[in-house]
């Protein structure tokens, strides 16, 4: 007997995957607009246009939805990891990364969702592990660029590359928060941010 799924099973699986994706998208919008703790599973189901029972077929509760969102955040890092892996001179790669990552984070929905996920990461170990793993992967990729720059004489030779990479990402995060709070648009902040980072790494 063949184990190959029937056309009917395949359609059912695709429909289930679409519903799951719809629930996740609805949850993200609810968390962005109302905050994680102010959002209930009924709010998510209503926004997704599914029944409460249908939501529970996919997720056991709101926490599991957030765990999935935290896992999906890893996919959002791929363009930045690809950028950091480019063989261009380290200063150019760094400049491109800072520009791309800062503009990405400066979108209000990305900042708010990151805050919601990171605040729960402090309280919930499973979310914390995903958040920290994502952060470590990005930091490690940036540290390799900084190390390459130091080896080529473009950056200071006595730098702790891991610590420098973490500080660069922290600076970008903080600048993005400022822009979302309305202190200044990212296009007005970005030049000074890049100058500061470059000056801190130069020999």
C-alpha cells in the first residue's frame, strides 16, 4: 500500500498550513496593536477569522503562538546574514549591514514586535532560548566581519570582535527605538550612527 498522500490529503494539509499562517499573522498584528498581555486567544481567532476551536487545533494557547513567532524571527535574519557573508571589504560590508539592519528595525511594527518577544523572553525560558539563539547567530556573523577587518588593517587589532559586534547591534537597536518613539527619523539618525560605529572600530 502506498504511503503517498492523496490529492485530498494534500489539499487538506495546504489548507491547514494556510490557516496556521493566518493565525500567526493575526497574532502578530494583535500583539503589535494591543501588546501581548492585552491580547487574548479570542482576539487572535477573531482577527484571523477562525473559530476558537480551530485555533486550538493549531496552538495550545497564546504562549505557543508567541513561541512560533519567535522561531519565525530567525527567517527574518537571513538577508542580514547573507549580507554579512559577502566578500566585500569589511568596512563596506559593515556599512551595508548597519544601513539595512537599522532601516529594518526602524519600522514601528518590527520594533514593537521585538519588544513584545524580548520582554517575554525574560520570563519564559523557551522563548528566551530562541531569542538568544537568533541574537547569537547575528552577532557571530558580524564578529567574523570585524575580525576580517582587523586582520586586513581596516579595524583596530586589539578589539574583542564578539563584544564589538554585540555593542554595534545594541547601538542599532537603541537608535531604532529612538526613531519609533518619534525623537528623529532613521534617515536623520543613520549618518551619525554609522560615523560613531566606524570611529569606534578604526585603527
